[in-house]
């Protein structure tokens, strides 16, 4: 699954003969075949663009699970880097924090953040892929940016674009999600949707397209396609 069109195109580029499949309640998926040397027959993959935000991501996991009964679901796309990452790096989220839940009081906002874990098996596989450091060969087209790294660390998710580390949300992230190295808008909802489907492994994979305090339209035009391709490459190395 992806949120944005640029992310969807990066994922779709890895599939042979993608074809539309309409779910019972109108959601449009595509299915195609991903081929690799290890699996000559290929693996069938379904893809969908949820749009931005946690609620849509949660709802569409349920529909994908009902329609395809998949072994695993991945959310692939871009994120803002919080710390310890460079532009183009990939983060496989071992956990996603919801930084927005809390209570507004007279003295300020009291966070009551929640956490969802990614699937244990997928996290272990992501660690192996990151350590092998060969996933970059799947970047389409061939990488022109500096060689990206992959890290398996927590991220945070919420409904706001975080523009600066000293903003209200930036300070909240530092206070309640200090070990999160990236921030997105769909990861928590996606894992929440997977959580209610027993035996469905899920993992969030993000390419870093901007850093806190370094976001703008021109910047996004350059780095969102790069980060999307890097995240897709890592995802298909897992598959």
C-alpha cells in the first residue's frame, strides 16, 4: 500500500502486467507479478493507493485482507527524517507511535501516545536485508543519489506535516517519541488495521524525503521520487 501517486508509481514499476481488481465496496486495487531469481515463477502482489492519513490506511488494510487473504502487507512511501538519517535513507519501522492522542488541559497538552508493533517475522527479515546491504540493486532506475542506508527503528505517525523540530509537534515528538527517527502520516493507522486481522504480518517501509526544518515544494519535487524508489526497492527485496 502507498499514500501518494509518486509512491504508487515507484511500487508499480516492479510488477509485470499489473491489472485492476475492484473490491466489493469500490476500492480499486491492481495485481501484478514480481519476479526474482530466487522465485522463477514470481510472486503475485496487490497494490493500492490509500490517500494520505491514518484513517484511510486502516480501512484499506481491512479491505485488502478480505479480498486477497495476503500473507503480509507493506506500507511503502516517504517520510520526514527526525534524526540519525540522511535524505534517501530507508527506515523499516519496528514500531509506530501515535503522537497525537492526548488531552488538552489548561496547562497544555498531555500526551497519551499509543504504539503498534510491526510483524515480528517481517522485522527480522528487514534486519537481515538491511545488514546484507544489497537491496540497493533493486532501485529503479539505477541509483544516482548517494548510496542509501537502511535502518530498522521506530517511527512516529500523525495527521500533521511536521515542518520544524522546534514546532509544537516537533517538540512533542522529542518528548514522547524520542527514539523515533522518522515521521509519517499513515503508519499507525496501517498497523492498527493489520492488528485486528489475526495472523496478518505488517511492516511500514519509508524513504526519507526531507528532514525537519528542510521542507519545501522544490525540495519535495527532487527527493520524493528518490525516496519512493528507495523504499520500493527495499520492499521488493523483502518480497
